[in-house]
C-alpha cells in the first residue's frame, strides 16, 4: 500500500491557493469512515479553513461534485442560505488542487468552516420526527428550486449500476465477486428495469446529499436545519435516495455510529410520521414511493457491494458484503410499499 503524507499535500495545496499566508497547523479531523480525509488548517494570524482530500473515484467527478455543491450553496434562499459550507475560490472558480506523484493521485478542496449547533438525540420522539419531516421537506424543496441554475452532472444511477456490471467482467471484479456474480447481475437488472418503469423521464432529479446520519448535520432547538457539513455522498438524482437514511434517523433503535443497512426502518410506524409531515409540504408521488425499495437496492449494490471495501476496513467490509447477499438484497423481495401508499393517500387501486 502506498504511503501518502496528507499534511504535506495539504500544505502544498494551500501554497498553490495563497502563497502569501503560511500554514501553522494541519489537524486531521476525519470521521475515518470514508475515503475522504478532512483537515482543519490554522493559518498565520489564527484564521482557519477546512480542507478535504480525496483520491477515490475520478478527478473529474470530484471536481463536478464540488463545483455543483458550491453553486447550490450560493443559490439556496432563506432560511437555508447558510446551511452548506462554501468552497474557497480563485480566479472566479472553485479552487481544486490536484497532486500527482507516481501512483498517488489526490485532490484537495478548501471550505470556509461552517457553524454547527445541536445534534439530534439518538432516539427521537414523535414530535421530533414530525418536525424533522417537515423541515427536510422544506430543504428538499429549496434544493429542487435551485436545480435549474446548477451545472450539468454526468453521474447517474444507471451509469453506476452499469459500472458494477462492467466490473464483473474484469479480472479484479471476478476475483472479488465471482461467488456472487449471478446474484449481482440479477439485482442490477431488476434495478435497471424498475428504474426505467417507475422514474425514468417521469420523476424530476434534484441535488441530494445521500447519507443523513445524526453526526453530519446540526439543528436548532426546534429542529430547524442549521447546517449540513459532510458532503461525502452527493448526487443529482431522485429525492427518495435520501429517505433510507432519514428512516434510520427516525428508527426505534435510533441512529448509530456502527453501520447497519437493514431495510426495516423504512417500514416502521416512526418513519411513517416523517413521511406524513414531509408529504404535507412537498408532496410525494406514487412512483416515488414505489421506487423506495429500488433506491435501497441501489445503495446496497453501489455503496456496499461495489465500493464497500473502499469505505471500510477489510473485516467490516467483508461482513457488510456477506450481509448484503444473505439479508439485505433478499429482504427487498418481501418489502411492500402498499402501507406507505395507503398512509399518504396515494393508492391508485
């Protein structure tokens, strides 16, 4: 494994951004659960900025993500105008530093530090859940309204799933997934068919910050969204991609720092409370609700099976993938959205 000296790269990136100010300290504040590394930089005079370094995926996608996030941050209207951290810019563009040295290809973007308030309690009561549902509907609606001014985005659910299918035909993919290749192909095909049938060209896409865990956003004392600082999984896609994570936050067990990806929270009464309030403000459609299990299927295929070994240590990644084949993917076939449709008055039968 290639050793990467992160602080040196961060210092080089800052020198390329503003050589007139020196870096006094580089502190690693990463959550250590993803392929992104986050640093707090103290400059001469005591000013601070945040740096994010990544080397996972493709540079062009990293660049697209952060330019779009910055555009969104600058186009969200009150009361969400300060929810997202804004990137530092140079020559009229988001500054992105690319470090290439032999096998190392790493990219750095700088942010202004974002203010945070309270985290949600581990287990929410019904009032909390209903307030959160209404607030997230307002935030999604604000994101949707800003969509028209954002740069174009190349990454799609279909291209990601096709990428997994292509991976199965490579030597590396065969080595990692040969025992389950037929299962993966089956679920990829189901996803592609159901996506085409349910949402393709009929459901609008919008900016979504996939993965809403309690630790990566903060709220006011009355559960108004105050800030969302963690942008690890960002896409322009269907808003229901966010919903599995909202269901985890609302679940009876409460959100946990130990990751588990059971489908159960989507069916809980508690998530129903969230959806009822959300639906009052930003109404959902029958097609979107019917796509919920497919959004979950996509998450398991793309982020657990395809990329799990990049996000987690080897032992935990292996356990997550084992659970994906034995528990998570099979559970989709037994999940019914009918109770959710009935609850929201979206039955068409």
